[in-house]
C-alpha cells in the first residue's frame, strides 16, 4: 500500500446488499475515509481501475462475479498486489475461508458487521504503512506487551520468559494483527533461508507459545496458517 500516512485512505466497498454498503460507507466517511462502492465483482474491477483503492472490503457471494474470483483477478494486476483486501462474509464454512486466503485475501470479517470492530481492523492496516517489524520497539496488544528491544513479554504486567525463536514468532505475528501467514512465510521470516527446518517446526513453536501466553492470542486458520487474534 503506497498511500502516505498524511493522505486520506481510499476504500472500495463491494457488496450486493445496498443496506450493508450504506452502513459501511456512512461509518467509513465519518472516520475520514474516501469511499467508493460496487454491487458486484465486475463493477468492482472497473471502479478499482480508476479509484485505485488502498483497501477493498469484498463480499463473497455476489452476482456476475463472486468475491473469490474478483480477488484473484485483482491480485493478478501489479497495481493491486499490495492492496489490503478484507472479505465480508456470512458464510462460516471452512472452505470459504481457505479459498479466500488462497485467492489473495488479507483477512475476513463475519457478518453481521460491527462497525467498531471493522474500524479497528482498518486502523491496524493504516499502522502497517511503516514496516512494523522494524519500526516498533514495543507492541502493546490484547493484554500483552512485547518489548522487541529487551526480548521480553509481559502478560497483564507479569513477565513471561520465551526462548528467542518463540519470542520472534510471537512478535512477528503480533506486529501485523489479523494478517494470516502460512508456514512457509513464517519459516522464511523467523528462521531464514539458510537454515533447513521442517514446516512442522512452526506448529511446535506455536504450541509452546500458546502454553505460555494463552491459547487465544494465536489463531489457527485451517489449511492456511496462523494469525494473531485481537478479537
């Protein structure tokens, strides 16, 4: 995403339910976002080409072209490679989740949509403009304080000791809450390319982190990977 921090973020809302579009646009504009909307995937592709959104809120089930196909077509275009795409879905089936992430989604939020929760997600996206993995020395989130300089973790003020790789895994996920990383991405970012480790290593480290800081911080997205959960 290339929008400067001082600029107004542009959000494209794509949903075939006019009531949902109206609700979202009202709340987004109230927060200072510049919005556009489309009622189906085909129209979304047309509008996105001219509007150049920083963020796209995309329904799954739509006429003409569904959200999964729309997302895939957007990701094929270089200009939308880094655009944040968040799915709006009433479908809780696991296959929808997996299909969305495989198509290139960054996250999803279930309907009925709570405006406050959505705005919280978008605020986290805006903070992502500066590389959080290098720019932030400490992360305070969901009762945790992760001090990247001191390699220390505090849960509600109580210090928790984590080995280096477990700490790096937790800090990496927490730096971009709600973004899902597959095992290969985590291996590359935490262990690097010079060390041979199995994908199962990620699962083991996640289990160990959960044992120490609680199960609810790191969420498993079956068939995809892991994300830090702040809900």
